[in-house]
């Protein structure tokens, strides 16, 4: 794992590898200090040859009868909202198991207790893909999705808002809007948490 003592060292490393960070911090793109914080929290790793940002993500498919739960929208601390339409998902930390990450995700984002969560390990699957992440233009990213199905007792039967338990400067989402969708779960192969 590549480590950097500060944001300036990370910026120099990126520039030396011909990553143009001049667009970072504009539009949907994050800033270099956001990537540095992500690396410090061990939510991603930078690989040098070939140059890749490696991100592991857990997605929890929460079912209730024939419906599944999606985060329809997020509301940020500044009042801005963003549409999402994806199941509960969270970046995994280095060395974290997918079951622990799924439980942490559901605890933080849905505000439920640990005993309300049932994970079904036999539904586990994973998929990888590479893309140019919106968050860091020019920095190729390989996502590994760890997908597991879950059931949660005590969730509302109707769509609902939930306060984000980890709302801070590092996680600017104040609350999540959760919606139930009918039918079979489509394949979600994108992660917009870092967009």
C-alpha cells in the first residue's frame, strides 16, 4: 500500500505520473485532499504499476417480501440533494470482511441495531470492473463489489428518510432517502459514493 505523509506528497506523486489534477475540485470531482483522506482511512489503495486506485465496496441487497431497498437520494449538509437509486453500499476498509462491512453499512446508513440484521452468506458474489472515476478525473479505478443479501426487521413498510449516523466533514451526507422497489433485484454494478 502506497502511503503519503501529506496532501502535497500525494499531489507530487500524481503529477509525476502525469495525472492532471487541475480539474479536481470542480463539478462532480473531488479534491486531492479528499483522496488523501480516503487513503488515510484505508478506504482505497493506490497501485503504481499499472497506476490504479483500488476500491473494495460492499453492497447489501435488503429484501422485504418481493421488494428490495434502494437509496433513492441523499441530502448533504449544505442542503444539496443527489439522486442515487442503488442499494446500501459502503467502501470497505483494509482487512475488513464483507460481512463486517455490510453490517457496518446497514448500521450507519439505516440506523438499525445489529440484532435486526440477518445476512445470508450463501448469496455472496463479487464482480470487478475498471473505469475512470468521476471523483478523480484521469485516475483509473478498479472497483471490486462484494454483494450480499440481507433482511432487516423493523424497517418501515413505506419509503423513509434516515439520518446518517456518520455525518461529518469526511462524510458530508446528512440523510438518506430509502425507497422500496418491486420485482427482482437488477444487477447494480456501479458505485456512486465517491462521485
